[in-house]
């Protein structure tokens, strides 16, 4: 025999999570080795050639599983095999003793699997078998056989290795399955996969009960991978498992059923295995996600948009059906705008068959027309860190209304009360699963579990109170800097496609500890963009109007208790940008739809004087008490500093985009906006009346 392979390192990444786009197919060697190492290795090589992902052995001794009956007791209850596939064998003990694989076969099988790119798995049936498997280098994952789910001693021995575990459930009740899951986790097991199994050999289709997999969706964490351990012949059961939400398939593998052996009658031959893999992967691709509208491979020539159907002069009336109409292809304004053009005039000369855009219409796009963004999130799994805050709630609300909504939204935060409130707020209102994970971005293990399988990460978690971070800079560094580094590292490692940092104006030319930590968070994201395939970008905004801890709710509550109460203001010259929760979502969605990696997005926003805001809230001049600026406080919100503003580009109608460091900016138009802050000379400020309207809208929806 060969010497033991190098010991496998423990990992938080399960082998079945390496490629979520394909099934994970485990070829069970079982007793088809027929006592021959040469035959065993031939099976390994055949399984690899036919598309298996893993090879699995069974490591046991007959004496470690069942009592040996005394002479004459073979036909008594618990020992007899009458009425089973193995009828004719003297007893259960005699069957297992014949079928057991010599333990040292594992070494050569492990080595051969490694050479062929297969994962190596094994089912130990006693703690001594776990110790042995660890001594020869360990496994990529352990499997708990259906019959062993109630053996807590074995479960703890497996869990203590820290390795991924597959649990088969053929003989277990729901309570026993859940107990096994918790025993394994408490012992320290890595990721757990759960397989539906029918403990009949062979099994029939009507015994499969694949609906059980759907029931498990509500029993286990949503990142738990499910599947089937199948003893039927044919592909119906594994394909149904895929449709029901499974991704792992285990079947017994044999070179030829005619070779015989205890498990030969329900084992799969090579060509059958290859067909199963192909059809299951095809079924997995067919499932896709809930999606509406055209995809990138579908032709849009067959959809309509708005065109001029006659030559039209500038200033001429636009008349639906007469000089403008909805025709193919889909390259102009959406047909829904046709009736709304009645009474409007052409903003320029147009030729017949010219597409209509808002530039062709006097007055342009209606101001109350909110463009639909976020199409790129359809069918994706989204993670929002710090997602129970204002922006997270607004994001979930917006995504729930998208025509192409996400596959799942995961929110991780450390505030259990706000999680409860968010869960209640969106109960029954989301067309996608909303999973709330209690955790902290400082904790890589919990963060990894939340991020695993995600396509997009929105990083909003931060310590945000300026005085709190000023007094506790270490805490600010640990969350805002080291937590962000965790996000960047894991996003790259787990293959996240897009990662957007939702940042703050205070990171731009920082004057306090909070701003400094957020500036470093920005640098982490921009630097990470050059080190992996993940796109890292960031967007900046100031306080969302009425967000927790901002001036609006604090003063509103004060005035509610006492309308004549004195109101503190640090400096009467202070200005800020106005950003509603809805507009904050527009900024995030616009950034996601346009990010190339390494770029910075800010929104063009109306500004206001804080004294005008107080007046709009009903504060009289003699109520205002000027206290002087706090350390690190800014007079004005700055969104872009000079060097960024020098290369900023207009992105759509409402955004500025600063190109990434690797982009060639030669030839790009310089907008010449100078430093972009709320106190720029000549800035048009909102009137008190306009601020009153914004404040009343906020009161109507938030102040109860």
C-alpha cells in the first residue's frame, strides 16, 4: 500500500459549494470493491471519466456496527435478512463482514481520487473509523449514514474534526434529523449538507417523497445545501431532487451489475452515470430563477418603442398615432409614454423613422418619472451588511417591487430588535426569501456564512455616530476598517461579482475619526479592485433625510414634547444636501448598474441651509441656541474633493461618476464642477416652503 496522503486542511468552504452552477455527484463505492484494491481503483477512474465529483468509501468493521448472533440465532428478529435484497446471507453480521472494505484501501483510493481531481469522502461507522481516516490525511467531507443518525457518540467524533459533513436521513424522523444537525454543529462541524434518502435496496419511485426537500427549506439555514442519496435505477429521482431545490446526488457505482456483489442490484453503471450527470446538470440550468422580460441573448428587434412616423419640425405638436407611434425595434422611449406625449411639443427637428428620446420632447423627462433601475439584480443573491438601517430597509422595499427581483436577499446586522422589526415590516411583502442573519462584519466566520453564494454585496455596516467614534477610535477602526477588509477579502475569495461600499461624505477630506476610518474603507475597496475578478466600487452620500440619529428626528421629537423648547445648533452657517431614502436607493441602484470597478459615484442633490430647515420644522429664530462646532464637525457636506471633481463624468441625469484608477481618462470631458460641496458659491438652496413639503412627507410616514 501507498503511504498516507498529506493531511487535508480544515476549511469553512464545503466541497459542494465550489461550483453552485452544477450538481455535486458522489459515486458510492460501497461493497462493489469485492475485496480487490485493483477493482476499487478501476471504479475510481471510471467514475471520474463519467463525470463524478467525488468518490466515497464506507469505513467500518462488522463488529463495530452489529452484534454477532450466536449459532442458531441467525433467523431471530434484528439478525435475519429474510425478505430483503440480501436474503440468503446468514445474518446482518455475516453480510457486513463480507462486504466490509479493508480500511487501508482508503489510502490508495484517496491518492487516486486526488490525482483525478475527485473529492474523497467516507462514511465512518464508529469513532475509531473517524480516528483512522484523520490519521491518513482526513477527508474532504464525512458522511453520516442514515442508520447512524441517532448515534450521538459518532456524530460528536465527526463534528470535532471541523470538517464538512453530509447527513443521510433515510431512517430518521424530523426531530432526529434536526437533533443530529445540532449535535454536529455543537461539536464543531463545518458546513452540513442534508440528503433525502429511502432506506430500501433497491427503492421504488413511489418511496422517494422528494417533497421532503422543499419542507427542509424552512428547517435549515437557507445556505444549507440539500440533495438525495438514491437507491432507485434511472434518473427520475435525482432530477426531481434538483427541481425541488437539491444539488447533491449520491448513488452506488459499479462497473457492471453482472459482476455481482451485495449492492450490485441497485448500483449504477458508467454510461448510466454519465447520462444522469448530464441530465441533472441540464435540469439545474433549466430551473434558473424567477425572471421576467428579455435576456441578453434574446432579440429586442421584436419589441416596440416610440418613433416619429413623419418628419417633425421643432416646436410642432406631438400627436400620438399621427406623427409619433410605437413601432419595432426597442431602441427608443418605452411605449407606455405614448399617450403622455399628447399636448407636448418637439424639442428638435426629427425625420420619419427616428427614435424618440426625452431629448426630443420639450421639457424632457417628467420630474415625477422615477426610472426603474436594478435590472442587473434579477435572479441574483444579494447581501446587505448593516441592512436593518434606513438604507437597508429602503433597498429591500425597492427590490420587492422590481419586475425582475432577486433570488434571495440576505441581511446581516448585530441589532436583534431592528431585525425583529424588519422581519415584521416585510412579512408577506417580498417575492423573494428575506434572510436575516445576526452577526458582525468583524467576525469572518459568520460573515462568510452570510456571503456564501451571493452575487452582489452592498456594504452599509459601519459605526456612524461622529462623537462615538471620536471617543472610541479603536472601535471605529475595528468595524469600519477591519470589518471592511473582511468584506473585501471574502468577496474576492468567494467569487462575488460586484461589491459596493455605501459610504459617506465624511470620508471625503475627513476632519474626524469617523471620516478617517471611512476614508480607509474606501481605499481598501479601491485597492481590492485590482486584486481579483470582483468589481469593487463605492458611492457617497450624506445623512438620509430623517434617518436615525440625524437632526430631523431628534428635533421633531423635541418639538413634539415642547414646541417652544430651545433648539441647539452648532453653527448658523451650516449647509447640507437633501437626500431622501428613495433618492439614496436611486444612488445605490445607479451605482450597481453602472459600476466598472474602482469608480466612485455621487448624486447631484439639492442643498439647504440648516437654519431654513429648522424654520420649515416650525422652529422660531429665538428658539435657536448656537453652541459652537463640535470637534471634527464640518460646515458643509463635501461629496468630491478637487482631484476627483477634476475628472468626474456625468452618469445619466442624476449622478457624477469618478473613473477608476485603471481607466484611461484621456479624451474624457471634464465637467469642471470644482470641489463638490453643499457650500459652493452660487449653490441654489431649497426654499423654506420646499423644505416644509419634504418634512411633511417625512412626518406622514415616520412620526407616529
